[in-house]
């Protein structure tokens, strides 16, 4: 038997990604592609699989560590034949990986500071010597909790998110009794742009409350969306189109789709129609440069699709949509959606989109205002289609109508261009044969 070092594989352009979950323990027998750890970037959670089969001998990482490609995860006992077959090029990367520095010993103060102490601005307080993960330290600053006053209940005294929740409950109780003034956190400080912060309130005086930290994906998504909303002058154009014929054609493909193991949805047709429309209106497939004075027109069409997961919204990207068939697009949609739900998306799977579609058709609604996914300049929102009576000049006939909501960056696109783009998209969806022209 041979001991092999298992390292983080290629994770795209990302580095220093936070470790949020360790899925194996010393003594576990694992197979190739079994998940070892879960990393969480600002876009998604992803599981890192094992490159080899064997028995876990030693875990070399801890929750909260920041890992990059080549970082050492664990030592694995593998059969000699398997070790000999492993590529030798992997050894230098593993050998160059520094061993994580030892964690400072946990502080041993009382379980909580007296609630009568004056408030402290925790943005200037260092928690670096506190035995807690970076995510716990960040949440503590946002919620105004001084980690230096807490005794952790985790392994070796590590402060956990549950400890934060308990501390938050104590703060709420103190607020209710009027004995404590909540400290101002970075989240509630006035923005640099002069936008006044929303005043904090003590909701516990109105009834029972619960302290529940947001997932990292939701926190960072909120930051990205706020940045886009503040920097991009949004306008949303609403319209609807007749998709009766396209939906009938989609249903006629059911037998062929089942043979290929795919499920064809209307979203696949909308993606194809958007690709054609983006070629006809290339401004919608562009970005502003850093100066804000030039457009970067992209010669490729990669469409991001917003996918709802238990951890938050992620946007995997389907590349070169203009060059793919409806079956190809449908198959990739199924694959990416499954990877998103199972935390198997890689950073590269969520990069490079030139246009985004956010579909709520499976849930409902008649219209909404999606936020432009900057640096893109437009995003299409789809809600549930409905049968409606449509006047054809002599009578009302039932037609399946699809609402469309196009949000766009008004610095790049004006109202007339948006109306033309949506109308062009609607015409393509009226008659699927136009997608072939």
C-alpha cells in the first residue's frame, strides 16, 4: 500500500475558495469520484471528487480554510498498482502545497460579555486569533457579535454558527429589556455613495424572532445584485407572444426526445430564439468597457440560465447556443440544472455569459423586473404562459400566450431598441420555422 496526497483539482480561475464542508473522515473507504469536500465561491457551492480509490488516512484541511488548485486535501492509502498508474506530474503540485498554519488556541473568556457593556464598532476589531472560520468571523461582524467574548462549543473550542445564533438570541433578549444598544455593523453603515442606511429595529419587542445567517451564496448574490441595481439604470419592457404553434411542435418531439434521454421544454426554444435575436441585434450581446465610452461587441453567444437551488440562485452558462440544436440545448440544460442542485457546478460553468434568461414559468406570475446581470446589458424574464382569447379580425380564438419581461441597461439600449428586440423574439417564437432561416 502507498500513501498518496489528494489535492484540489482545476477549479477554473478561482482561488482562495472557502471550505464549508468535509464529507469524509479518517478510516473511510472511498472510490474514484466520491465527493471529499464542498467549496463555496461567490457564485455556487461545488463538491470536489476524489481522483483515486483507497482509505482516508489523514485530513489535511479544516472548515473555513481557503483552498486553491493544488491545495492538499488529505492523505489516501491506495493500492501500489493504483499509485504507480498515477501521473507523475501531479507530484510537484502536491509537494509545493504549503501545510496550513496551525490554528491559534481558542480564547477562554466567559460565555458572553455582560450586556451592559458599551457598543463597539466591530469593523475595527480583529478576530484573527479567534478559533472560528472566516465565514463565522464575517457573520459576527455583520451581526455585531464580538467573538472574543464567546466560548465555542465546536471541536477544540471552535466557535460555530450555532454559537453565533445563541449569542444573537442573548443580544435580542438584552435589546428587549433595554440593557443593550446594538453596535453598528458594516452592513448598516451608510454607503459611500451617500445612500442612507435602513435603520435597525428590535423586532423581538413585537414577538418571537429567530436568528438565521444567510448562506454565502445568498449574501454575495445580494451584494452583486445591489451593485448592479445601483450602477445600471434599469428599464423593463413587457410584452407577450403567441407560442401556440411552437408548443405544439415541442410536444410532437416527445417521442424523439425520450429516445435521446432528454426533456424538451419551451426554455430551450427561447434560448435558441434569443441566440438568433442577439445576432440580429448585437448591441444586446455586448458590454460597456471600463471607461463607459465604448461597447465591447462579443462574437460568441453564451446564455446564462438562472437556476433556483436550496442554497440560493446560481446561473450556469450554456455556450455557443447559436450553434446547437434544440436537443443539444435541452440535454445541456438538464445536465447543468442537475449539477447546480447537486453542488457539482465548477466555476467555469458559471462564467462568460453574454445574455441571461430567468424563467419563472414553472412557478407562476404574469410579469416581473429581473435585474441585469452586469456586465451584461440585458436579461429576459419569462413567467407562466396562459390560454387567452385573441382577436384574429373576425373572431376570438384561444391561443397560448407567453409573457416576456426584458430588463436592459439604458446607457446602452434605448426603449425603441428594446421594443424591436422583444418583437423580433416574439415573431421567432410565433413560428418555429423562422429559427432555421
